[in-house]
C-alpha cells in the first residue's frame, strides 16, 4: 500500500526504507485544529506569511477540547477557535470546511465519519493518533509541531518506514475486542515491535472486525512504536465511503508479495481481555491478574474508543444494571455524530439510566477534560495512555482496558472480566 | 551554521516517554509550570538534579525507542531549553525527530552508541560529515547524514525560519 502511494508524491523517486523524503497530503483535507491554544493566525502574522497552501483542503474545528476550557490558558478555546475561523475565512477556506461545536468530534473520529480522509490517501492531521485512519486504509501521519508549515507549504517529511505484518488467525473469544488484540501484541512483542514501521493488520479476525475496532487498533499502534497502523480497505470500508462522499479516491492495498521486516502470526483464541497497568504504558496483563482491583472512576471515550461500537457494548453490559455507588462512570462520545446515533439507537438512554455521566463530545477524560481524577483515585479507561497525571492528579492510578472491561468494572466497582456480562447472547 | 557540536555527554536509558520521563505532561497541562520553565523540569522523573548539572552545549545520549508515547512537542522544547545541543540515540520514535528538527534541535540515530560513550565523555558531532567523534577515547563513528533539505532546516534554526527561506527563494 505504502509503496504504491509514493509515486503520487511530488518528486516521484524510489523510496528505500530509512531515507528521508518530502511528502504531500493526498487526502480530501488537511486538518487545522483550533483549540488547546493553537493560534495559527498569530504564527502566520509573526512570519509575514499571507496565504495558506490550499484553502479548499483546510479543515478547521475546535475538536480536541471542544467546549472545555482550562483556566491556565491565556486565550480561551472559544476565543482561539473564533480567531482561527475568522482567519480561515480570510484565507479563502470554504464555509463548509469551517466547523464548530455540535457538528464535530475528535479529529480522528470526524475525519472518518465525515469522509474528510479517503482510503488510499496520505493524510496529515493533528497529533499522532491520526494513524487511527489506518482503519479505513489511509496512511495517517501527524504533523504535530509542523502544523503551521504544512498549512503554508502543503508538505512535510518523514523517514520511509519498512513494514511489519500481524496476521490474527482463528476466532476471538466472546467479550474480546480490537483493543485487546492490540494490547496483546504489545504484551507479547513489546513497545518497539513496530518501531518506525507500518504495522499492517490482517487475517480472518481483522476481516470480520468492525471499522471502529480497526480504527482503535490503528490508533493504539503508537504504543508499539508504529509510524502508522493500517488495514487493507475492504468492501465494508468502500461501502461506508460510497454512502458518505462523492469525493474521488483510489483505495490501495498491500501487494500479496510485499516485503515485510517481520510477519507475526497470532492465534486469536489465545487473547484474553487485556489490561494495561500503571504507571507504564507498556505493562500489559491478562485481566485475571488484576481482577478485583478496586476502582473509583471509569471512562469510555477518546480516539481509542468513544465510537459507536464501544458505546453499544457498554450499553449491552449496563442494560438493567447500575453504576456502582462508589464509581463515577464518565462516558464521552467521540463526536456529535456518534452521540446522535447512540441517541437514536437507545444506547445513551440505557447508559444514562444506569447512572453514567455522559459528557459533551471530544477527548473527554483522556487528557483530563471533565471529571479529571482527584488525588489517589483509581480509574479504568478505554482511552489512550496512563502516564501519571494524564487524566488528572499525578497520584491517581490509571488502568486501561476495552470498553467492555470498563463497563463491567463500573458495575462492580472493581476491575472485572466483561465476559460474565456477555453470556446471555 | 556549521552544524558541529561539541559537549559533555549525559547518558539515559530506553523507552523514555515524552510525557513521563522526558518532562511531565501533567505538570505542564495543569499549570504547575509553564512552557518557559520546561528546561527546569527536563528529565526530572529520572534525575531530579539533571537540569542543574547540565551545561549549555552538552549532548544527550539515550537508548532505544527514545521519545515513546505521544508526539507532544514540549519534550524536545524541554531538552533544548535545558541546554542540550544535540541528542544521539540508539533508536527513536519518528514523531520526536520531526518536532525536534522543527525547533532546530538535531537528533542522530546511531545503533551501538551507548557501548561507545560513557557518561561525561566529550563528544563532537558533525552533521554534514556524518561523523561522531568521542574526543575522550579518540574513536570516530560514522552515520548517514541527513539529506540537504533537513540540514537546511536545521541550519535555518527552525522549520518556520526555513519556510521564510523557501519563500525568499520563490519556492513557496
């Protein structure tokens, strides 16, 4: 897939792994976040830059923090977005590319939901969880500190990665989700197994997996060192896009004879619900080893979950049950679109009746927006990382698991294997 | 700029997380310190005294998977602010080098470097020539130099200053 997409790049040269090359966005949009203090107009003004690379492709939204605001910021989220949006209009960005609260979500969600990223494209957007878009067969890449430069010049650079392939065979046990597969890979092969490489996921389990779970696996590929995670786009993905956009795109897939630095075959039946334990992101255990650990908080949300599937599995587990009296269960849909669907399907009603605290779409608790952890609290989240202080107080402890594990734990007030709540199907 | 750096080395381990070992995400995020104070908190979860001991121009040597986790640009900012002139690592996560070059802080990947350098050795790095010399031991190690456009970026001092240069040359 990767090699095939290179010839579309500007200088059309051969790209051996390890070389540094300039790369251009080839997707429908380039994301320009406009919250968390990002102030592109000021940066452009400071340098005397008076135009952006391609106004038709710029997409502007206050997507990470949304409505949240931290008192330490000199400029509020609203002010930051207002300045960015006004400036974008002056730069010629079309009105339909300037989005605001109520029509957005985390960039990594809305880029797929709104078909702003297209299969087979090279897509530049925000932070390194952009690689979530590998779930629809796009090569996501994070400009991070190069945002202003990309918006002005339209290109960035990377070191050409090699690839590793994970073939997940057999059948997953009930209650085991895409998240568990990725954490299992981290547990078995360590945090550098895909360092600076493309992590490709394939095999019967991936074929059957939802787009949501594929995006989750790609999103979390950051933690096995991957430059990007990717799944070859199949009919499911192409149908999804045909229903959502007329924008032309050319899906790409890896060649059957592609060269891999390594191929790992994994028996899906061996994968249990997995839990990342504090304080290091790379310490992963089978749930049996941590079951019973008391918790005070539970969280479903962020670019690592917060999609329809995660909300739906939580509702399935919570239906007719209550959140434990000692637990605050924060559920933050990743986008307004996801929240709308969860409303239509009754998922949100179930979660609200169970006593979950449903927050406004965005990153939610993952970086401590809304219900940040207090001193010494213990949380299990389906979010990205557990570095101390990530979700609030540095003394708080953060465990990570699938949305099913989080929901089951929220009921019992301790880390709980979700399978006991998923038997009745 | 010649892109030559000479300084005393500080050695660190593997899998240093941007938000934990390199500099605390939480403390920055919740306002315990500001962006201007990042240098004073560099590596404090590994060595609380590091920022006091390090001198301007010193060189950081790290192990594998340097800068793992998120791609927050405050990590290279912290390293640069505390005075480090260049980072040499066994291997590094790619997002780091993008954020690092963007602020004019070079990073060199050199497998085996930790076997060739002890803490306190004086090391000289020449980015154009692709040579690192351990001045203390006299040993030279070669590495593949960056392509010209990256050397240009580093010489400009920041990605945005490089952008100015592109515009001046009619390439923007």
